C-alpha cells in the first residue's frame, strides 16, 4: 500500500506593506492569499524563504532561493545537490547585489525538506525553521542568528540579537545546516516549515494543540497563522505542513 503525504501551505503578508516571504511545494509557488493543499505519493520537496526584513528587494532574494530549490523537484536529492543549489542561489543574490546599488542589501533565509518514502533531508540557512511532530515537537533546524550563537556560548542574549543573522542567502556564509533522516519518516509524522513571523509568536503547545486536533492540516495551517497574528506578529507569515498518512 502506497502511503501518501498530505500537504498544506499558507503565505500571509500580515501587517507588512510588502510580502517578502516565498514558498514552494513540489515545483508549485505559493503567493500571498493562497492556501495550497495537495496530496503526493511519498515524495515532497518543500521550501519557505523569508526575505530579510528591512532590506530592499528581500522578496527578490527569497524568489531566487525558492526557484533554485524548486528546480530540484523530480530528482532524487542528495546532500551534495542541496549544498550546490544553495551555493548557486547565494551566488545569484550576490551578483544581483553588485549589479545594482538598490539591491545591495537583499538577502533571504531558506528552510526546506525533501521527503522520499521513509527518508528525509531537512535543511536551512538563517532562522526559518523545520519541525517534526511525533509524540512531541522537535526542531530539526538550527537558527543561524546572533541570539542562538550567544545561547550556545552560555551567554544571555543581548536585545535585538534575534534579528541578526549569522548565515543567509546573500552574505559570505550561506552554508546550509543539514539533518538526515534515512528510514526515519513514520506514518502520522507531521513536518512543519515556517518563517519567524509564525514561530516567533508561538510556543510548542500552540503547534501541538493545533495539529493534534482532528481538523485538516489546511485548517491547522490557517489557525496557526491566525494565532501568530493574534499574539502580535508584525511580520509576513508562511507555513507548510506535511503529514504522512
């Protein structure tokens, strides 16, 4: 029996005037105002990208990154292919920065997952996140921020440290964090990809409660975005939920 993957995605501009977030699932791009819902036979390549807030043309950097990763759809992905694709996206963004002064600050985060049968590869650059919900919620990604670096050193994070990225697409350090899960994708596992406009306002219980209900993952994605806005999110909000059934 072929096990399916249920997929839902929401991208919301939130209170920002411009949407700097981009998302893509299996080669399909999702823009603001759309909830993408689909089923896939055991294979999914999903990515969320968050153009760096306050930097002009962040949305273009996010688009470049999302398009670069999406071109891998249909291939059997390897860690090497992901690293090369992220590096290529970074080169494109850096070239755009040099070509036009107005684009000099453009940059983006990337968080993605490739699921094929029982195997998965999660990857990220920046502070967009990948989670897995099984019996509890686990963060598979690692935040590349000054705040996280200070925490790892045992320091108390300084104010504003969460907004300073130590890696991104569009800077000198774009090396992706990669987590391998060969043979680790189980029935009823749920994977969540989201930008900081979502996770920055929510705690683990918010995710668990929304995803433990009997409602569809489409409703769960919409409710998590709505909850983040209710809790005060001032950012764009993007989330992809993938459940193996």
